[in-house]
């Protein structure tokens, strides 16, 4: 057979993948026992990044291995509607036309988003296919599928009927651009230089004052108390006394609370329940008033002297007044972490809003019990402690968002009074409060992560699919461990009475070679598609698997991708040598010492690889195979075949065939191409073969 001296993957990979897609279908798999994996659904606004590539390639290695080991693979793909991110993208498009979503109105705006989704929403899926992964693409799910929405609404109602969902006016993280509340986990904290302003608060009826340090002096307009730690002896003499709020002259009671950190600032804090999450919690315990002074646009309200100023303008004016009144002790330059909206990059404000919350104590206990009882295993094990710590300190979850794109809350508000009803369909009954029948559905939508928490079971639409719960494993990045993984755990246990998966594999975060975060906006991002175009899909797979470890971070080095490309040619030429040297095989029972040695090395390599794939040590498995194939097989055994005729050609063929089977989980395109050449059949694919046995 005429084979080129160099392997050319670009002529092979896309054609092969198109043929594989039908093989990935669950109905076309002959095995009976299931092995079920969960795909993390990418956002419809997303583009393939190195984290996506690493996560899905590693999971694909495991699933190809399991399939060859006799399992029917259940790997359902899907995409997330990504409420805030998608709305931001479409609003940005509208801005180019000189429009806002309010100009269109809710209904027309939603139509525009669907139009955008139909045009662009599958881009990320097409990019995922470039990785050579093997989910059943015929069963793709979307978090705005009708059946998925039904699950989300029913879960809200069930939580509500249990008394775990409530509506409350309280401080929340708020994005002034996206015009919606956000959870703590949806913020991006940036380290920045800031200023600590040391402000003197006079003690009533005395010449004394207490100094408070703050980075946001504009929020002092909403102060309702001062607080010290009850164990801080420096300030105990002031406990129960009254301080006067500078400029406003509001009386502030000095209270004690364990939440106060004596090491922060001066050790005494101003309590502003409307504009601080911690201060809000303090206010509940001490029954303090909430005085909002910053609105959704980041402007001052309710204080006549500052009304309508932006918070920055108010800050400048306050500092100027404090200086004039000799109440600013000093300014100190500091470095601190400042929260920004993770989607649009706008500085976050904490403001009080009427929102829907999910009580977390009972749900957190469900997850903690399951994790402690090892019903769920974290790999590496250190992430077990991280999840338990988050569950231990968890706050009630703000699950409503004031955007338009997403799953609407099943809440109906009376248009006459302030009453509401929680149900899926519009109420036919009259309002019990005002006896009118004028109901309007809430325009609020769910936090995207609320719906994503239901993913393991909400994507199972048919009676057959419902049997695919729970899954065996999920792969994840550590940055969504609490955003997604832990929330799926308690959701699955509550609604399905079983944890949603047995194993959680947390892969390392891909950083630049210098250890910097990969970011397109910062110019540090590396596009996996560029690497595929430069080398090949198999080379990208090889290089990422090679660099994976149980460490927290992976410092990406392109030389590993290049090594994968060189290895492709090494494997290609090994097969080429065999086909040219032995165009026709003659059976022989005799084995040379070199035959026996290479067989022994192969068997040891096979066992090592099996153990490490089962233990999710993918890099160790690949490196062992690489060392065997390059050094033991090519550099020693094949070279000996060139020099003498004592070696048994059947051994050479067996090693090549079984090596291609192993290689297929790491580099499926190259191995399938060579497999078909050896077998001289275009419809034979390694994914349908059995895992090699000991020779």
C-alpha cells in the first residue's frame, strides 16, 4: 500500500469525525451496562477556551476507555441559555442601533434574543466537536427547552410549598449596567489600589470621637449604628453610647457583634444595612432600620443635599465637607479586592431590593451528609474540604434576577394590590386580598445557576432517559465547584432522593506558561482552535493530557502540543514500516528473545495504563504509553526488525494493533486512520473494538 512518508492530519480529521457521529448515538452502541457522564453545558454566548478543551478531552479519554471496556456510554450534550451574558450580548447589538431593550419592550426583545440564539447559539457546540469528543449529539439539551423549564418551575413551587422560598427586601449585589442582582459567586474580584478614609464620628454630649475606616464614604449617608467586637477591650467603654453621623447628624447606637473583625481598619465599623451584606445580617440581629441612599443607577437618593449625584460625585463632596469640618483624620493608600460583574465588567453596588431567596440550611445539610458519608467522592480529595467549608458558611441564595432573558418565575402578582400567587398557570380565582381578578406574571427570571443546579435530571425528558440518573461522574473546573457542583448535589438529593453523581473530578486550571490567567481581553488567552489549525486535533489532545496533573494549576506549554504532532508521525511511520516490510504475513509460532521482551513490556504498560485511567491519572497513562511506544517499541524492537529476521512478524502486528487500540483513547483520529489501513476496511472503527488484552 502506497503511504506518504509524512502523516497529514488535515486531510483526515474532519472527514473521520463526520463518520463517527452516528457511532456516538446511544442506540447504536451494543453494550448493555451503562457508564453515565455529565457534560458541563457551555453558555450559548461562549467560545471554546482551553478550560473547555481540557475538561472535555479528559472526560472523552475516560469514556472511550469505558466503552472499549464493555460499557454503553451515556454522555448527553447541552447548552445553557446564560441569562445575563446573553442579554448583555444582545443589548450590546441593540446599542449599535441606538436602541435599548426598553425601547423594544419585553416581548420584542425576547424575540430578538431568540433570533440571535438561532444564528449564533450553536457556534460553541460546533467548536466542541472540533475536540473529537464522543457525546450523542442527536440528544442535545437546552435550558430553555419546554420540558426543562417545566422542571425549573416545579422545583421553585416545591421549595416554596415547603416554606424554603421567601420574598424579602434586603441588601443584594447589584450590577448597574445589567440592572439585576447577582450572587456572591457571580462576581469577579479584582485587586486594585484604593483609599481608606479615616472618618471621625463624634460621641454625643462629649468631646470624644471614634474613628472609622472605610473605602466607600458615600455609604455613610445610610449609617444606622456603629459596631465593635464584644471581645475587643479597646472599645468596650463606648458600648451603648450614641455617636453622631457626620454631616447628617443622625444618632447612631454603638453595639457589639461577633461579625466585626477587630483587625479590619480601626476595629470599629459603621453599620449600613442597605449597602453591605454583612451589615444587613448585623441589622437583622439588632433590629436596625434600613436606609437606602444609593439606587439602581448608582445615584444618591433620600438625602436632599446629595440627591441625584453619582456615588463617585457624592464621595468627593463628602470628603470635601469632612475636611472642612476637621472630621477626616487621614487617607491611607491600600490594595484591596473590588467586585465587578463577571459578565459585563461593571463595578458592583450593594443595594436593597425586593428579591426571592431560597433558604439554604436544610439543603446544605443534605449535601454535607452525602459528602461526609462518601456517597460522593472528590478527586483530588482536597476539594471535599473546600465544598464542606462553603456549605458550612452558606448564606440564603438570591435566586431571582431582574433581566428578561431566562426562565420566568412562576409567580403572579395582583395588579390592584401587592398580593401574589405562586403557580405555573395564570390563576382563574380572584385575589383574596382585594377580590379582583387581575393577575400579571412576574417579569423576573431565575438565576441561571438555579436552573443549572437541576441539570443532571432536568435533561432527562423521556421514560428511557429518566433511567440515566444518577450519573457516574462529572468533570469540572474548581471555579464553579460551589456555583454548580455543590448546588447540583443538594438539588439532586432533594428532588431525586439520590446524589446526582458518584465522582467529581476537578481538573487543573489552565494558565499561561508564566502562570497568568488566560484572558482574551488581557491578551493572555490561547485559542485551542488556533492550535488545532497549526498542528491537529490529536496534537492538542496529546499536549493537554500530557500536562495534566493533580496540581491546582496547569502552566500551558505549546511544546507539548508540538511533541504530540511529532508522536503522530512516529506512530504513522511505525505502521508504515510494518506494511512495507511485511505486505503479506506468514504465521510462525517461534518467538525470539526480543519478541518475548517487547511482549512483556507491552503487558506491563497495558496494566499500568488501565490502573491510571481508572484512577483518572491521565497524564501518567499517556506518558507510560509514549515511553513504551517510542523507546521500547520503535527505537529498540522495530530497529531490531530492520537488522534481523528472527523476530516474529505476528508479534510486530499484535503490538501495533493493540497499541492503536490504546492510542485511540488519546489520539483517536490518527489511530482510526491507521487501523483502517491495516484492516483495509473503511467502516471499521476503534471505538467499537474491545480494549486490548494481555498478549
